[in-house]
């Protein structure tokens, strides 16, 4: 059964004007961009509060820790909305994952993946614009932390190749100190899914 068949709203509250059932990929990209910006903004606040926490008096530390929990909860909600909109973009662009056959289909082309390639791609698609270290990928994508880090890099290279061959408008990027992430390209697409 395809991975991205239906899109359902989740418990994370939408912002005013959001309509997950849109048939326009531009709307979906717009909301992805908004949530990505909100996540980065919240991440900056969290980093600043965590850095300054040790300088505060005990009473202020407790208050700041409460604020941290509120911000973390908001950020988790934004991440869920970003994942929801990412799935919607893939649906509108005609991307399908078939876990049973380990197939990926995009715009009439398809490729069969190895079990680990498929699990890695599905993991990254399920967590767009979030960065994962090699160690996190080993433990979360495959649940096999006994693999060598170089094996992760090899699978990353192989999945990147699949994205290129199928002309999927996304890249697996690597940011030093943060890890790997799947990011959509900022390209213009026509309603039929082809690049302008």
C-alpha cells in the first residue's frame, strides 16, 4: 500500500488560513516555508534560553524551565504541521512509496530500493527539514546501531542517486554539527508537476 495515499489533519492546531486539502502545490510549499521559519525561530529562542539558564537565580531558572517546556511543545506542534504539509507536497507532486515492494514512484518513473535504502528514504521523508546525525540515523531509521558510520554515508549516497534518477525535487543535505536532512528544492512547478 502506498505510503502517501491520504492526507489527514493531525492534532496540532493549524494556523489561520491553512487548508490541508488544497490542490495547489504552491499553497503547500507556502505553509511548509512558514512552519520551517517558525521552527528555526523557536530553535533560536530555545538555544538562547538554554544558554542563559545557568546564569539565572534558582527561582528564575524554574520559571525559565517552564517556559522551555511551552516552547518545546509549540515547536513539536510546528514540526508535526511541517511533516503534514511535506506529505501533502509529495502527494501533489505524485510521489508514492510502496513499503511492500520497496518501490518509489515519481511522475511515472519508479525504482526498487534495498530494505535499508527504503527505510532511510522513508525516515527522511517522514521528518523533512530535520537534521539527524549518523548515530541518530543508525538508531532511528534502521534500529541497527552496530553498523559503521561509513555505511550510513554509503546509503545516503545511494538514496541521493535515486532522487536524481527519478528527478525528485529534493536533496539530502549535510550540515556539519547537525547531520543529514531531506530538503525540498525551491523550484517552480506547473500544475502537471513538471518543472517550469
